[in-house]
C-alpha cells in the first residue's frame, strides 16, 4: 500500500479536496410504456429489451 513519505500540510490537503467537483450524470430520455424515462446511457439497451424494471 502506498504511504506518503512526508506529512502534507492541512491547507494543502483541504485545497486539493476543494478542487474536486461532482458532475451530474448524463441521462438519455426514453419512452417506455408511454412514459418518458431518463436512463443512464449504459442501461438504454437493457431498458429497451425490458430487462430492467423501472418501477419506483
């Protein structure tokens, strides 16, 4: 396991963490059973084939 050789300052650690931003997921609109549904791109084919249940 990688271990840092020196102690990193608190301000450097916090500024590095502050740079990270979450991105909103990309969703593809589909019409399933007459309803418009937003689905991640990797699940589009599974939803179209009926392999994924979209009930809440």
